[in-house]
């Protein structure tokens, strides 16, 4: 057993436990996006940052990939951690504002605006679908391709993979395309949009009570032609 | 692309365990790019998922999924090269070849690419064509580089290699030739002298190729032994006036027929030598 303290509370966990699991065991909430039980930890979204140690040597690590170690002092909601999390959420909102999951997370952390150039990506490269396909569906039909800013997820050569059984697992776990607010493209609406209305919020003004947390809502903003 | 060829490449790397990158490199060097069918074969043969192989092939910039030209021109765009005008060089390549970086000429002769750093920053701007490094490239030199490449860079380099000439030497006293055409070393007549060391003496043949240190001897000479050289015709010692700049052993001097003298170190294993083609150091 390994003893460590999380937010001042001592806890003993078995070897191999991650900090995220230890914190969840004690009931400390840590937001996650690319983490899912049953899939290997990946540490892509960095939302689960926690602070290790204190003083000038304190550092931030992703709790979903960090194994518990003897004598660690972990803080899950220090000012630095909260600041880092808010920044990560702003960056996520900047790349993928239409995701309901990201919007909800932003709202829960009192992030209602982001300061960066607004983009509308379909993917945040969290790798959930890749791990789902490989580890749960045993298919390994999709994977990462290229690198740097050209990195993307898909099948080799963008053609239908022989390994793919069309199980839909990748779509099910995707935080970016699941429950996507499709205001800007109402024709392609499949999910119900940000207000969980059907048809999606075609005319924004009518839905003052919709569950969009952005102020102003960048997802629903129609791009000026 | 032939499936058997690819399969034999894969099989050759089987014992290396995770040899995916080596396999892909070899396939690429054979076909100058990675054909999709080859990637599929690699995945099947090594039991990997095609997406893994494809991921590796697209991750590294040195792998290309599009056919590349016979000659690959890489222009360094690293910081050091950039500030010394690499972008002008790249532009000149683009202008001369008529393709943008990352593209291949329609005749499949040249591929142009820009790279981030070749690790030769002191020589910048650097361009590499078919593994030959060109340093301090100016846009005015680009045309010549392309012409040389078309003619064959290996030949051009051999012609420019100053080490590749044969010294025709003779005794400094009797002026008779020391060359021995009957016993070639390195494909050219050797230099024959009489060597004396540690109470033995016998013939010693040196390569006449300047820069080659091949030696044949009647008796084996241990390293670091000082050898006295004698002319086989007049039996005079071929004693030089100076000492070796590397190990300060006495030098052996011979006259170069073309004019000048060559001095070599008399210590076995030492590579100290002085070539003075004007003869002023005599």
C-alpha cells in the first residue's frame, strides 16, 4: 500500500493506482475529458491537472496518467490548478466550441468567454475513439496520422477500413461530435443541438432559455459570408 | 512494385524485432516512396494494424507516400541557414526546377523539399542533393548544382577530389625512378624502397596514391618502429631535412617527378607527411 495525502487528507492506495483514481476514491472532483474507465489513460486533454508538492518546486501533472507514489502531496484545486484548468478550457473552446461536453465543463468552471482566435474543429485529438476502437472493439481501424498541426484521426488513406465493423463506438465516446450544436448547419442536424431541441436552434433569439453557456455563444454564431 | 521484393525486405528485418522503421526505410530507398500496397503488405506480414504502419509512415517527414524523383534536393530552412538567405536559395530551386517544395518535377527527375535543420549550421545555407552536402549555397550556384546532379554527382565529386592523384617519385640522389609498375598497389604502380629496421632489411612498397597509406613489406614492421629508407638503386639513405610535424621522427624525402618533394614520416603507423610541389621546402 502507498500512503499519500490529497488536499491534506491521508489516503492509502494500492500500487499502480493513479492520482485520479485516488482523488475520486476520496471524493474530490477532478474534471476529465479524455479519460474513460475501461480505456488506458492517455493524458491528452490535460483537464485533470493536479499540483504535486508545494512551494517553488510544486509542479502540475495530469492525474489520470500519474501513478501514486509514497509521500506525495497532491492538491486538486489549488489556485494554480484552477487557473491552468480554465486556460485549458478556453483553448478547448477556441478549437471546438460546438461540443456540448466542453461547453458544460466550461460552464462548471465559470468560463464563459475565450480569448483566442475562434476555430471550429471537428476533433480535439483526445484519442478516445482510437483507444475505444483498439481496446474495447479490438478493431484498430482508426489511428493518428501525420503530426504537428496536421495531426488527424482516421483510417489509412482515408478509405474504408477492412477492420471497421461500423460499431459506432468511436462516435459514442467522442466529446467533440457527440451532442454537437449544429446551429450553423441545421441541415446536418442529428443530435438535437445545444438546447436539446428538435429541430435545433435555428432561430437563436427564440430560445432564450437554451442550455448554451457561452456568452456570447460562439458555437451558434453564424459565420459572416 | 513487386510483392516478393517487399516481402523479402520485411523478412530480412524479422529477427530485429520492432524493425518497422528500418523496413519502411528500405522500401522507400528501393522505390523512392512508400507504395500503398507495400504498406499493406508490411502490416499483414508483421501482424500490425494497417493504421499503425500508416501512422508511422505519415509521422516521419523522411517517408513519402507520393512517388519522388530520382534526385532529392533538400534545402535547409533552419534558423542559421534562414538568416543567411536560405529562402532565396529555396526560391531559386523552385524557379529552376519549376516545382514547389514538397513536389516532384513531371519528368520524375527531381524532388524538392525544405527541411528544418540538417545539423550543419556553420556551413549555411546548406542544400543536400542525393546525400551530397553543398555549403554556403548562393542562388547563383543553384543552377550549377542542378546541372552537376544531372551529370552525376559522384563523378563530379571524384574529379574534384584532390587526394586522388598519383605521385611519381624518384631518388633524391641518383634521380632514378622508385616506381615499380610490376607490383601495383591501389591499382597503380607502387613506390619501392629498401627498408632497414631492427637489424633486418628488405623491400618496402608504398602506395603512390596521395592520401593512401597502404604499405607492403617483405618483413612485418611493428607499429612505432623507426625505419630507415634507402634507394634500391644507389643505396643512399633517403633522409629528409626536417622532422615529422606529428611525432617529430626523422622524415624520408623523395623527389616528385612533376617538380617538388614529398616527405613522409619514418615511423611505422604515423601518417605525418609533407607534400611540397614547388620544391621550396627542399
